[in-house]
C-alpha cells in the first residue's frame, strides 16, 4: 500500500508538470545560432557551430560535428532573426544539435528561416517530435512543442529522409513545472495549490472551512522530542548549501504520553546568531509565550540578559492628529460573561500634535481605572517628572494631589531652618512693633495671610520654618520677660525690706 501511494503521488506530480507547462513560463535557456564574431542578443547564449561540449557558461551544447555554416544577414534589426546556421547543407549534411538538460518536461520554441530567403523548407525533429514545413513560403517558421527529456540531452535533428535545408535561427527552452531526476522532482517556477495564479514559490489556497492549508508531519515515534520543522535558508557569501538563517519548530515535550494519554507540544522560533541557531520564542501547550526563555511562567514571559535593552516597545506612528497614544489594556470578563471589559489601562501619550520651536515633544504616562462603567484617569506622570494624582494639573509642583493624604510619617527637608533667630545680630522686633503690625495686617509678620494661602496654597516646608521662627522668637520674648520679671521681683523684695525698716523706725519714734 505504501509503494502504491508513492507511485500515485509521483504520477500526480508528473501530470502537474505537463499541465503547468502550458501556461507559458518565460524561457530559462535561450540560444542564438550565429557567427562567433556577431553581437549576441541580450539574454541569449551564443552557438557558432562548435562540437558539443562545455561552453563555460553553465551549459553544455553543440553539434555532432563542426558546423561552420553560420550567417549574419545584416538586414533585420532583431539580431535573433538576422543570424542562422544550416542543418542540412550539402557541405555539412544531417547535422544534429544537442543541449544538456536535466531529465524532465520542457516547452520549446524553435525559430527557423532566413531573413533573405522566403522559399526554404525548414522541417525538423525536436526530441522525437517531427515537424514538417507545410509550404516553404515564409521567411521564418516558428515551432512550439512540449517535449520530455529522458537521456539528459535535448536533441534537434533532421527528420528521417528529409532533403530540406533547415536553417536554425534561435531556440527558447522553458523547463516544465517539474523536472524529475531519480527520486527528486524539482521546479524553478511558482507552484499553486488551489490557485491557478501562484504569487510566490508556494501558494496554497483552501476554501473549505477547517481544512489544513499546509501540514508537515513527523511520524517518528521511537525517540523523544520528535519535531516538524520549517527551515529558512539563506546564502552565506557564495555558499547556499544547508545554511539556516531561521527555523520554525513544532515539537513535543517528551517521548511517552502521560498516564491520561495526553501529549504536550510546543511551537518555537530559532534565529541565526553568531553562527548558531538560538531559540528566541516559544509557545507552550498551555498557551504561555516565552521570549528569551523556553520555560515561560506566565502568559507572556520576557527574559533579556543584555544591559539597557528594551523589554517591550509599543509604538504609535500616527502623526497627523494630536495626542497619539500607545496603550496597554487590562481586560476582564463581566460577571455575567456577556463580554470583555477593560478594567484598567496604562497609556503613554504625547501632549500635542506638533513639537515646539526647540524641536522638543513632551510626553506623559497615565493610569486609568474602571469606575462606574467608565475608565477614569487616576494618575499621570508628566515629561518634567511631575506627578498628578486625581488631577492632570500640577503647575510648578512635583506632586499634585486632588484630595487628602494620610501618612504615618512625613519627612520634609528644607534648605535652612530657623536657628538664625538665636544669632546675636538677629533683629528681634519689639512686641510694640508686633502689636502695631497685627493691628494693621491682621496676621503675624512673615506669615502668609489667609487670602494668600487660599490663592497660592501653603508650602509645608516654608511654613514649618516660619512657625519655628515664631516659636523661637516667642522663646526670646519669654526669656526677656523672665529677666524683666526677675528684676521686678528683686526690686519688690528690696522695697519690702526698706518698708519694713521704715515701719520699725516709725514705731521706735512713737514709743519715745
């Protein structure tokens, strides 16, 4: 049965070769019969009557004997129709011309005749196909035949017993769709399966739902990790043999299936790197995709061991409208499985359509989260490093928050602190001056007014310094008051002592 199938496929291949030949592919081998010194038409090889042999141009061809009966008439602008060689001249009768070709089917166009003569008969035998000139009334006779080469040579000779002169002008030889050499069937043309007009070397069209366009099977099961491979070969300098630039591999993970009868497979992509094919991407049986790793731990797993390399690049090349974006969507199923819902989105965008006069373009990174069936932006990082939470307006601030902030501890750094109040040269305002300032301005000196805070906000760092300044000034006032109080208490004590002495002296005077 196996041999029968092989024979059946072989017959189909041969039949396809003959069918595709009739579509008229452009010639692959073209030979012009001419004197050696005459110009050679573009795209043609020259034959000047030499005996069959290697012509040094990739082909072997020639005559069974030297046939030096070439002519260049010099009257036709097309050089192919202006030159010729005789096949059956009295001085060189019954000549045979051959060209070495691989066995297979070919389409042959042979033009015979003479630019100066319209009364010659040009009968010929092309690889066993005899063509007799019916009238000999034309300058040129064009013969198109399909032939099969079985002895590695395409042969042109005179029909048996023919007395025609037969002058060869040029020949175009087009390989058929398939050339068979032993167990190999090859073609240089586009092959269409399911289409009469293949656009590439292999073009497969299928109109049946669920059918496999191309199937590559590996039925070897006695060793582990059997693979089916698509190999992409490129030439290396002038060496085009077995040079893989990339491979797509479909394989199985292990030799035997598991206890439940299951077999896990994978799909991997290998690319040539430093003279060696290295796996760059793998899709595992559970739907996990690994880039740079053959053991992805999540649905998308990226590994890179090169410093400063980009893990993922998302590019939006649309330049005609403003605010172009590159986005990552996080989707979830609705609770009733009625469809997907975007639960969150990370967006990288640009602020405007045109760049500024300095040639700069500002971008941003924003985070949107689903809220009441609608995506709302919750955080934005601007090009200048400013961060907005609940707002896109940050002004001149590095962090803008629309709402309250709760923290266990906040550390604020300041350029300077209020210890300068204790310097000897610090000018501490008198309390009288402070009282006058408060009466006029309704707030302490150096402290922003209520309106200023409402309009401009309250810089925490500056306010802490200002508050500390007022605390330290208050401390100095209290120290001064303490000193004044101590002085007054001393004066009081002295006055009390003096009063006591006076009262004693008065009592003594009264008693006398």
